[in-house]
């Protein structure tokens, strides 16, 4: 079979195409997929294409737009795709998701590196997109990781739109750092695509960074750029070593090479839980000076907690965050979703196939779900969005509630 219909609900459906480029068959596939939404009109299409289809990308986009009746089509390239409850990590073909989003106001833009370099102050991106914060409920983004400075972009985008959530990922491709981005019928090989989701449809979701906390929470008492000298008025290395020594022998074995630091992004919370920490790398620990270097610029007085990453920790984290999302969503209609997974997850991490996609469907489905494996994932933590690694970032299209929070 060249294609497989996947999980759907009445508002969304996704499918994976595994065959060769065949214009007539692709036309039939796109039309069949659209008809599965019955009388509901397609509002948005998300498409993810593997490198073997690069030469045919533009005609594929036109076929999908015409025969699936897609008014707005966005996406990017990737070696690994997600469709329904399946993660297809090799020779993946293409994945298409169709969404009927009642009352949605959608606008998409191509972003360039030149714009990122020019961006200054919160007004820049608002002027470029002609969208003010009150006119959107959040963003989906797809970025070329090789020729666009994604860290600078997300910093300036936060200045313009935080606390509105941003979900997305960095595209992957074939050799020679080649990627593609898709906007309607156009194919871009540089830059980024940003999709504003507004009107009666909101964006909510989870950012699962794949870690479980260990030890206590601490306060930073002496920092210098990315070097932490003291934690709780003690040498930072001493606190790290003590935290490690309190683990069981088995936990110590699992933690070797897998220790990270979690930085609280909102100090005004009374208690700190999963999802409240931004996970960053421990770059170096120096027992002679008592300092540790981290992959961030922490603040004096910031709350931190050490973290451990493993397959079991990633499963535990994803499960807990999805359960919390389900409780907070309550009876809110979920129209569909898009899942952005690190290319270091999948079977590389979990050994079993389709780990994250199946967890999403088990907790929140059935829903039309599409997505891809990323070179970096984007998702909110607290009131800002960040670039992550080893993360599963899940964006859900939901019915907007009056005065509802943008992030779960």
C-alpha cells in the first residue's frame, strides 16, 4: 500500500504517503483524505516531505492544494515524519495533515536572515507581519537551521509576542545541509515560515524536555555569564557532587553523561513542577574552582534544580505533562495537533517505534496529528518560548476560551 490513513477526529485527519512520485495517485490520495472530513471545509494543511521528494516538491504542493482543497499549506522537510500514531523514521515519504478549524484566522509569512539581523525592539516583527499581539493566539514556525540564526530570531520574537506561545522545529534534509520550507505553492531553501493562529482557535500544548528532576531546588548566589560559582552560598560543584552522591547506585549509572540543569523561568510561582524549568546542558564542572559552566546565562537569585535524562525519564516527563494537559483542557474541543520531536528521540532513545505519537493519541486522541523529527525544537516554558534539544513539543489546535491561558 502506498499510503495509510491514520487516526482522525471530525476536525482533522492525517495520512502518510510511502510511494514514489506519481501525479495521478497523489491526486487520488489528496482527494480521498479531504473527503474523510466529510462536509467540513479544510482550513489548514500541514505537509512534511523527506529529501527523496525534493525534486518534486513544487508539483506535490500544487497537487495537494488543488485536490485536497487547501487554502493555506505550510510545512518543511525532514528525514523522519509523524502521522497519526506513527513515527516513520527512515525513507519516510511525505505526511499530510488536514485541519478544519472553526473561526480560525490564519496568516503565514516567510522570514529571512536579513530580517533577523535587522530586528530590534518589540515593534519590528509586528510591523513586518502587520499582526499585533491581540490579533493572534500563538504561532507555528518551521526554520532552516543552517542559514537562519534561530536563537536570535526567537529572542526578538519573544520581545514582540511573548507570552503568546510559539511551537515549531528546525527542518532537516539530506546531505550538504539542504532543507526545504513550504508556503502554499512556494519552496524556500533558506529562512523560516511563521504561521499565526488567531480568531476562535487557540494554541495550547506541552513542551516535554525529556528530564526528571533530582535532588532539591536551590538558589543561585554567585554567577558570572554562563558560569555558576555558588549555589546556596556553597561551591556549585560541591552541590552538584552531593546531589549525584545521594542517588542510588543504579540511578548514578544512568545519570553518567546525562546530567542537566533546570532553570526556573517564573520565580513568582509558589511551587515548582515539571514544565516550570528550562533544561540546559552542563558544559563543564571544575572541582578545583568549585564552579560549573552551563549552556545558558542564569540570573543571580534564580531557582535551579539538577535533572537527569534517560528513556525512562523522558517517558515519565511526557506522560505527566500530557496528563496535566488533559486535565486542564477539560471539555475544551481539541481540533488536531502537530508534534515536533527531536531526531535524538524515536527508536534511538526509546528502542520501541512511535513512542511519542502513541502517547499523544493515548492521552488526548483520537485526533489528526502530523509532524516531523527536528534539528531543534521550539516550545514555551513559562511566558517565553525557547529553542530546545531532545524535546517533544506538541501544539494543539483548540477552541479558544475567553481569557484562557495560552500555555498549559
